[in-house]
C-alpha cells in the first residue's frame, strides 16, 4: 500500500469482536460450546495474517451496530446465561476463553503484535470502580485473558482510540504521562487486581 508516495510497512488485520452474525444474532457467548469454533476462527485468521505479511492483528471489542450494547459481551447484564451464571463465573470464563483466543493466535502467529482498540485507562477513568451494570464490566477479564494466553513473543499494544484526533508528539506525550499515568502505557496487570464487585 502507498500513502503520499511512501510505502506502508506495518499493516494490521482488524477484527471486530462483537459484530452480530449475518442472521442478525448476537455473537457467540463465552459459555456457549460453539465458542470453540470462534477460537478456531481466530487461529485461522492469525495463520492467514502471518502468511500475508501483516505485522499483527487489531481487536476492537466494542459493538459497532448496537448503541445500547445489548450484544456487547463486556456487559454482564446482557449476557444470555446470566440466569444461571454469576458475575464471578462470567468473569472467570471470559478470562479463560480470551486466554484460549490469544493462545490460538500465538500458535499460528507467535510474533503477532496484538493491538486492542480501547485501552484499560479509558475504562477506569470513566468508572472507578467498575460496577455490575457498567457496559465494560467484563473488559478487565477480557484483557487479562488475552495477556494470559499470548505467549512470550506476542506483544500487546494499547491502541488508545481517544488519540484519533492527535497530530503532535506533545499530544501523545500528554496522554502517556497524564491519562495513562506513566510510561508503562499498557499495564495489563492492573486489570488482574482492579477492585470491583463480584
């Protein structure tokens, strides 16, 4: 690809994690046995991305079509098995399944740069602490799970989508120093111990 006469060398394959199916159904839930197919799909995507010369994969965990987030798997209140699964069980299963997702990616694309569109600090600055009804309630477990399964070579990168409008180095530097709280811009371990009700 070219942009202004310059060759782009770092290309990423973008995946929306919560886009409904062609039949208008919500995405497969983490407690659904069919989620094994989702994991295999991620493995195949990673294989094709690697073979095609991509630098990595970009994951967008938000729903692009539903303003109320009924189909967003980050909101416990809209999960289909909530009548029989507690919030704590959902948190545990989200983390387990996301670890399987990143492990599947790492198996076929060990050096993949895994870019996440919304960063941890974007959630925590809005909700401190996260509460059961928050739309991003399960997001820390999604992040922690991806980190658990990524392997030693895969790098997770905070895309920090609030930076879309940035043009100067100073704007990015401000976000790293002030918004994210320091140079360790994507401290995924925060998600593991962040206090919020089970």
